[in-house]
């Protein structure tokens, strides 16, 4: 017996007091000439009481119920509703429950029956077609006198439905597990008073006249935990329950399996079971209990694919990342994009892939991906799998390098893989960032260490801009190891510099200083003056934030002595920051304007954003000192320009700080309403970026603005929240200021 056959149950009988109607007088013969199992039809009124372990799906139940309004005001125009979705998603249980609820409300006095069309049994000969069920359907509807001529039974079935329609006796027919329209079309009643629910793993609704499609998704995390709890018949710790549900991909079948495992082994803890399922290679094996297996549910869909679609399905499991483009799918399949797109569309119709995050993108359910990977390892050679991944990784690496050029540059001539403008490059990085991180790891596993290091270098600036520091640290650890393995010290110096920038952005300045120093040392040993200057400039900024302005001056001066080149503008920006923080505002303005001209000429948009922000802040600080409203407006204008530049490169933290400074400008101008509006914009951006330090700074500014304007209660609340948020950070000056205002406005 094959693996798939091992999980197939052929005795599809109803439980409890229900009665099965089978065409016992007919002997059905399949294509091989062997007798086939007769179809089973079950009156829904006789399926026994509903189980109490149904969880969630309130929205879907409501939508199905709206369809099951057979007559009168509010009735659905269509008589056919198709529930479609991945194997194990819970279509049958949902359809049966909705149908039973409708029957219990006496919505179908003409009768309600369920037919299992067995469209996905391991043995395709078991599939049921209309000519096999006319007779048992009539019997289930209470018709005893069946025409003895087989060719007359179909017309008799439809005549009976028409008779009941004329008598205002609507009938409900549930056609479960339909694989193709031919199993369904001839069973659809002519009269719209009747209702049909079809469940299918295929997108057959467009092929059924007027059918409505409801595509089922997995359960929410909360409902997934509830389903495990119900099936396990025990309480679950929420955190470990959520972890276990996530390992199951929130798929109802998988959740029911782990619930059954927990119910059968009272000594097994949720955390222990999660531990068993953590290893991806063994997860599907762990999602089996008795004669139920998640793997078997997927196999019943996979075995019906033709050779090309099956190869496409397997190739998708080789993708670096989970949300892939058509271009990457074509490279994995080693075929034309048009053919790849058509294959993906077919797999979507089979619910073996899902629409990804954006047009032309695709993804697999986690458990389906594991099954596809199993099949790829079983069927495809290691050489072909490796070649597919090399094609995909090389493409992503080349494009990532071209996209990264737009962050702090203005490329004039890019290859055919390139981007027409910065917006297109940023959009691509946003879509592919997680895949680029995964590609760096795949490249390292393939021992393509140069590609791995280059992918890390290309994607990190974008990850820092969007404040995804965990991914930045993860991909940098891969890139550093790859650079070491390839003995490429130049790439290693760049990786250490990026690691320092990441830690600086996280406000972990001691760690940043350590890695910048390593980058400086390697660059100097290689005689790479440009790389050394870059690392020194970044070291200067980290030391300035950690110790003070004076501490950052020495490495900055060393960088400037190394020469201009690409680092000239960055050096001037940092010099301007140092002058501004020393209170030398007019000197800072002069230097920052010089830096701004260089960045604008080179198209260094991220550096331009930072310089605009610093210039605007310097002008605002001078305006405060000199009490010059015109300067305050000029500073606000520069900050507005900085916001636009930060948006261009997706730097949410930088944008938030600009809104913070704009709020400060309005606060200084005694316009509390506008100040609070800008602070709120800053707060939303910081929270979106997960920047608790930035959030703390903004809450401090809000608190100071409020208490200064006499709103002591609101102000103190904001200041206390700022204290909490800033507690983990080295911010002695700001913390003292907050404490002083809390003390001054106590009570």
C-alpha cells in the first residue's frame, strides 16, 4: 500500500442514527473494469447532533447563511456557492455546520442532502459523477418509485426538484469534495429557489453558472489556539499555545491533529510537542495521528498535477524566502516567465499556492512548502536543485546591488536588471527584503560566499532605513562569515562597517565603536583610503553620541585628511553636526550647506535627507537663540524637505525625528495645537518602526510642551511615559531634564 493510500478511508459512512442511501441495485464499474465503491448520500436532517468543537469562522458562516436564504426578501441571486481552499482548511466541516444550522431553522422543507463526490481520493476511480447519485439522491429526498431505466433517472431527479420548487419547498444539496465541474454541473437544479453548496480544492466556481466563490483562509492565531484547546480537551498556556499554532500554520487539520495528540497523551506538554515540531524536516511526520495525516491531505492534490505543474510546485519550495516574484519562479523552473506565470495560476486554482503580497507575487502555506520540499528532495537531483537556487540567488544578488545604488546615489546607466528611478528600486527592495536575507543564507549553503557577502551588503542599508534591525544583524552575521570563508578582507571591512551602522541606529554605541574600529583597521591594512574614511566618519558619529562632541572630532579629522572622494560630503555633514551640537550654529549652517550641495549633485538621497534635517535643526536652534521668527520658518522648510527625502529612501526613524523637530518649532512659536499634531505624526512613525528610544524622545517633547503651556496633568503623564521608554538608554541630559520638570510641576 502506498503512503497516500495508507490514509485513505473508503468507508465514508455517516455516524450515529443517520441513514445512508446507496444505489445498491446498480453495479458501478470504473475504467479499469473493477467494481467501484458506490456513492453515499446522507440526509442532513439525519447526521446526528452537531459537535461542539467547531471554532471561529463567524464571518464565513454569516456569508454562507446569507446564501442559504432560499426565497423572499434578501435571497441570494445565485443558487450555487463554492467553498474552496487548501486541503485541510476545513471546508467540509464549515459547509456541513452551516447547512445543519439552516436545516435546524427549517429553511429547506423540501429536503437537505449531502453527497461526498470523493474528488480527491488517492484512487481516482473512486470519484463520483452525477449518473451515480441521481437514484440515491431521490431516495434520500423520500422518493421511493425510481424509474427502472438508468437514462431516465436524471430527468426524474430534476422533475422532482421542479415539482418541489412549484410547491415552494426549497431543497439544499451539499456536494462535498468536488474536483471538477463535471461532478457538479448536472446536479445543479434549474430553479433558483433551491440551494447548492460545493466544496472543492480547485477554483471551479467560475466554471459553474452564476456560482459565488468563498475562498477559505487559515484560522486567526486566537481561533487556532482555541481549536487546539477544544481538541486536546485541556487548557493551554497562551504563549506556548500560540507557538504551537504557528508551527501548524494555523491550518485546521494540523491543529486538530496536534489537539488529538495532546488528548491522547496527557503527560505531553504543549511546549514539548512544539519542540518536536520545531525541526522543519520532521514536522510533517509529527503532524500525524492514527489514520489522519497532514501530508496525505496535500498529497491528494499533488498527485493530480501533470508533470510540468508538479515540477513547478516542487521548484517553488527551493525559493529563498516565502513571497516570490514570477521572475524568480521562472528561474527556479528554468523556463519562460509566461509559462511560469501560467503554472503559478494553475497551482493557485488548486490552492497549492496563494497570492503573495502584491501583484505578480506568490507564496506557499508553510506546511505545503515543507511537503513540496520533500517531493523535490525525493524526485529532483541535488545538482538540479542547486542549479535552480544558484539561478535565483544570482538574479536577486545582481538586482539588489543595482537597487542599493539608488539609496545613496543616482545611477545613470544600469543593466537590463536595473531600475528606472529611486521609487522603483525602493519598491523592489520593500518586496524582496526578506527574500534577500534568505538568499544570503542559501548562497552560503551553496558555498557561493561572494554572493552571500554581496547580498548582505546590498540589503542592509534598506533594512536599517526601515528599522528592521533584527534582520540586519542576522544577514550581517551571514555576510561576515561568508567574507571570512572567501578570505575577502575588503568585503569583511564593509560588513563590519555596516554592523557598526546597525548598532548606531539601535543606539548601542559601544558595540558600534567596536565594529567601526575593526573596519578601520582592516581598511588601513589594505590601503583602502575610501573605506577607511567611511568607517572613521561613522566612528566619529558613534563616539559623539556615546561620549560627546569632542570625542568624535579626532576620527573625523583623520577621515578628512584621507581625502575627498565619496566620503567628502559625509565628512562635512558630520562636521556640521558637531558644530551644531557645540552651539556654533552659523558655522554649522555653512558646512551643512556645502555638504548638501555635494549630496544633491551625487544623488545621495539618504545623506541629503540627514543633512537637510541637521540644517533645519541648526537654523531653528539659531532662531530660538536670536528670537527670529523668519529663521524659524526657514528651518521648518528645510525639515519639510528632509521629510520628503527620508520618505524617498523609506527611512521611518529619520522622518519621525523631522516631525519631532517640526513639533518643537511650533511649540517654540506657542502653537501647541500644531506642535501636538506633528508630535503625533512622529509618534506613529516611531511606533511603526519599533523605535522605543525615538518614542521616548517624542513623549518627552510632548510632556514638556504641555507642562510649559499649563496642562500639567497631561504633561506629567507624557513625561512619566518618556521616563519609562528612555530608561534602557544612555540619555543622562534628557533624563535629568524630564526629572526636573516632573519635580517642578509636582501636584
